[in-house]
C-alpha cells in the first residue's frame, strides 16, 4: 500500500479522474452536503443518485449539484441507507463513498450492496478514515475516544479496519492507498482507492 501525506483534495482529484469515460450512472452513498459533486461536473449527461438517510442533507446536496452545474434532473437525492440501496442489481457504472463506512451500521452489508448495484466491471471509488496502526499513541487515543465520537459525530467510528472489509468483499480487483492528512487529527489515516466488480 502506498503511503502519502497531504490534503484530501489532492488525491480526490486523481481518484475521481477514474470515472472519465466510464460512468454515466453513479450512486454516491452518504452523499451528505454533496462535497464530491463538483468532481462529476466535467462529465456531461451523468446521472447521480445521492443516497443519505438524513433528509436534512437533501437541500444542501441539491444546492451543491446546482453549483456544480448539474441540470436538476441529473441529480436525484434518495433517502436511504447504504445497507439497503433502493436500486436494481447491476444498474450503475460506479459507486462513490467518502467518509461514510465509518458511520454505517453494517460495513459488510453496505459493501455487498455496493457490489450488487454495480454493473460487471463497474468501479467503487472510496475514501475512508480507519484505525491507526496498533501500538501507536494515535490508536490508543482513538480507542479511548471512539465511544464519544460515535455519540457526538452521528455514529462515526474511529477504529474500523475498513480496508480489510473492502479487500474481503469479493471485488475482482482492488487498488488501495493510504494517506495521512497533514492537518493533525484523530481521523487518520485515510485509505482511498478503486475496487472493480
Ligand atoms: C461524515 S459524513 C460524509 C459526507 C460526505 N460523503 C463527505 O465526504 O463529506 C457521513 C454521511 O454519511 C451518512 N450516513 C450515515 N449512515 C449512513 C448509512 N447507513 N448509509 C448511507 N449514508 C449514511 C450521514 O448522514 C452523513 O451524511
């Protein structure tokens, strides 16, 4: 696994470039306020389904879509969870999820749903924060603060091993990297990459 230090925007641009020419229908799990929508703006005619259980995110995500230049009919907010995507089998070219598997109730179920809705050869693009290396001070502090984080940050876990979940989810191929954000934070390191169905 490659290790980098930097800002999230740097490697997000590289990551989302994988969509070029490969995706017309995308579902983003945990779309939140829509910070990733600007990365799809270069792809004309793309249809994006933004899934989030929090209905309050809809107006922010729709505003972000408008700012990114999406025609209103090309962005559809869906109130749902990643563990039960309201989409047919093999119906999208790409699934995107950033900083969401820390919050879902069942990581493996969410990943099975990602695989189910992807067309064969489809891409799953992810950025997730994970537990720090065992034995480090950061890992120790994460362990102590994990219950508090779940309470104050809407169910966000600090100590998940999400890269392992992704690696064992049954994808045909996987490119995964690790980054440490230069802004010191408990939410480190990040794993990011592309998995292919
Ligand atoms: C930390 S925010 C990340 C938002 C955005 N993806 C980003 O990168 O900034 C986590 C989002 O996941 C959503 N979420 C929580 N549980 C979820 C679930 N089971 N399925 C899908 N989204 C979920 C939350 O409502 C929130 O909008």
